[in-house]
C-alpha cells in the first residue's frame, strides 16, 4: 500500500499531509454549498424585507446618531458591502459612527478591514478597546449575574446597527447577531464573566434557543437604549454568499441561523486520532485556533489525541487567557478525561511550551511517534473544523 496525500488549510500555503498506510483516515468536509448568489442582491433583498422591523429608510431620521458595528480582523466578512448597502438606505446627514467590535482582542489595524476610505471619511471611527475604562459605561446586570459595561457610543446612539457573518461558534451557538454589540463593544471583565457560561451544557455550537451564553448576551443587548437593527450574511463553507437577513436584532438572527445550519452540520464517528485545521484568520493564533478543538471534542475517544495544524503567525495569544479561559473553562469539559493536544505550527517549542498544547514540528512526526507501523489506527481529519457543527454519529440532535 502507498501513502496518501491530503491537503490541509495552513497559513498562507496549504499543508500537504502524507499519511502512511497504517493510518486509516476519514476526511470530514462541510456539506456542498449552493450556487453563489450576488451579495449585492442578497443585501438589498434583505433590507427591502426586514424581519419584524420597519424599513430603515422609513425609520431613521436626519441627524440621528447611528452606530454601525463591524467585526474585527479575526473575522472574514464583507464589511464594505454591508456598510454600503446600509448607507444607501440612510439619510446622508446622519451622525455616523463605525465601531469595530474587537471584544477582548484589543484594537485592530483598520486598514486590514477591507473598508473603503470614502466610508471611513464619512464616519467617526471607534476602534474599541475593552480595557479602556474611560469609554465604558455600566447599564445594569443580567439575570445570570453578568454586569453589562459597554462603549459609551452605544448608549449615546439613536440607532445601533449590528453587522456580521453568521457561522457556527463553539459556545455561543453561532457568531454574528447581537455578538457584534456585546461582547463586541463590551468591557473585558464583563465579557469574561459571560464567557464562563461556556461550561454549561447548552452552550454549544449550533444551539441558539436554550443556550445560556447566547441568552445572556441577548439579555445584555436588550437592556441597551435606542433602536436596534441587524444586517447579517450567510456564506457556505466555500465562502460563497447564500443568504442575508435584516431587521429585528434577535428574530432576524434566528432566521439567518436557520438558513446557515444546513451548510455546516455534519456527523462523524468517534476516533482516537483527530487532525484539525482551517484557514486564516481562524488559525492566526492559538487563541483563535483553539476553536478547532472545541468543534471536534465530542468525536475524541478516551485517551485519544487531537493534532491542531495551525500556522499561528500571530503567536499563541495571551497565555493566561488561552490556558484558563479557553482550555480549562471551554475545552477541557468537552474532552474525555484522558487526552493529548498537539500543535503543529511555525512557532518554536519555547513559544508553545507555556500553553496547554504540546509542540511538534510536523503532523507526520506526531503520527510516527504515536502510531508506528504496523499498528493501525482509525483517524478523523477535519480540514475546516472551525466552521462546522459536528455531532458523533448516533447522537445527532436538533440544532436550533
């Protein structure tokens, strides 16, 4: 028998994995997408038929203070197209702010967001810093005890418009929706308190209703003053536009999540070896790439190994956060009690050593060490793990 070659997303160049014959691997792919649909038509169509909300052009008045929240550079989204679609329906003389929903990531480089200079010129730019108390105001506390501190621009606005791309999120159910506002524009400490809800059983990828983390976020955003509106897009796993939704912050999001689910829901058997990877920016740092482990955790057999193939050009990330808030709180409860996690990246051993991962130079070296021929092993390879809602075969469940 000959070795098998499998190409994995990895940094700016793919990782060509050579599997020896004793590794019996099943490759899990996202469901096939549909034919690409014009993004402009999707956005215009959604804004022309908002869910449970009036048309923006009928509701927003001249001189209204309008904050439009856009995702930071850790998300791959059509920010420019969404902004242009919204502004085409808004009065020219609104008081516009564009707020970058950095969450706990810290201010980003706005030139990397793909937003045209003409749009920046029309707006006040808010590059949110969740640790800068000067711009944060308190608005109350949720029933679950999460204090809500938010950027001042939010409470001083007449209209708060959230944009984003709906895709699976490992503990909030899906990204986008109200997440652009909180945690996107929230305070660091308060975001961390909400994220502790990731330990609860319902806080899982693909779960919206009955998800404690999502419920808490939506309660926090509902507390905010001013009118709220949403514009979200749905792309398939090949990054082709498939749908857009607009309107009420919560009802429109649910409509979008329902449209999103079929593009990312898969099942797979449990195995003792799992290899996960994904494209940038998901694999820009271990902080982000840890989401790949969460997606595959339920598939791992006790005593098994997950190999993360992630270039991590931005490094590990804040080590304490990665080890405690992500691994101890978010990943370990989903994994079997005995497990190994190995990171294959461009990072040096000393960079990886403080993290929850073991270091390895290549995937092949991990496999040769753990499973030397002629020992055979069943493996699962998930090239786009961060985007998938994965359930073990036999344990499929309703995802909304």
